[in-house]
C-alpha cells in the first residue's frame, strides 16, 4: 500500500531553484507580473527578489518573458553527481 505522506515530505525542499542575474536585469518587473505562483517580490531598488521559492512550479513563465535573459530556473537537484555521469569504470 502506498502512502501519500512520503510525497508531502518532498515539499520541505523546493523542486526548482530560481535566480535573478542583477547584472542583466533592467528591473522591468515582467517576471514579477507573469509569475502565476507569486514567487517574486521587488526590493527597494526595484529588482525582483525570489521570496517564495517553495511556490515555484517550474512553469518557466519568468524565464520566457524576461527580455534580458536575467532569470534562471533549474531543478533543485541539477548539478549533483555530475562527476559520476558518463564515466567508464
């Protein structure tokens, strides 16, 4: 018998990690406006800030609508164990 409790513990860590590159960002706020989950807020300088990372569903709206390519969205576990991938033993 399968338990749904195991799935709920996965919610403790975000499935996706969202980052804003301030060097590329022009503070237009498009990512804030188009995020259906309300992941972003704007700081006192107008830059988007990831406030509710756990709400990110990986829809990539912020990524696709950003005119400056300043948003990055990755799966939480990307980059782990890359040293072992593709190696012959």
